[in-house]
């Protein structure tokens, strides 16, 4: 299971400033989707824990801003004035939900945030185990939804 949320940043430093559309993602995001960068690598769990300033960029951004330069990996760029190291470039046709995402950066959730069932700012994606059918997964999700709904109803009555 992985989670994402929208973010954005200004890319400055070399060339004309550019407003980028981004996603903060859990470090396992690309693994859950079963896709890897065509250049470089995805995030590591250590980078997530250390709140490292790293990013994986889209193929489109790599072409448009960096001219397909393979030496972009390991280079620092300024995102909102903070030096951020490019660690990967995603395949040309990769997208998850939106096609206009320029970069992905790691974010971590605290145990409290993971357990908060009433916050709705994350998009979550999961991969089924080989033994799990879509029908069984749907039944499990229905049970989870019912538990959440019951919890909300109980809180509203208080």
C-alpha cells in the first residue's frame, strides 16, 4: 500500500523560473505500482526517514528543462529555494491519475497520521496479494468502510 498527496514547487536556479506540479509519495510508491525509473533509482526508506531532499522527475520535465541530459542524476536543483537532488527519471509514459506531474518527492507519515481514519488528504493505492481476488478485496474494503462509518456516526452523536 502506498499514499500520495499533491504538492508544487518553483524550479529556479538555472534558466527561467518554472512552477512545477508534484506529488509527495511514500517511498514504496513506485514499487507498489510496479514501475521503476528509466534513469537513476526510486527513493529509499532511509531517505524518507531522514526527510532527504531528493526527487524523481518526469520524462517530460527531463526533456523540456534538462534536454535529456543523463548527468541529471545526482545533480542538485532548487525547488522552492531548497537544493534537491534528482535521483531518478520516470519512463516517458508513466503517470498515476494525472498526466501533468513534473516530480515526485518522498514524504513520511507518522504512526498517528497512518492511524487517523478521518483525514482525507491522501490518495492511496494498493497491490493485491496473488492469493487475493478483487471480490475478496472489495468485501474487505466494504468492512473497513462500515467500521469507519460507524465510528463517524458514534462521534457525531456525542
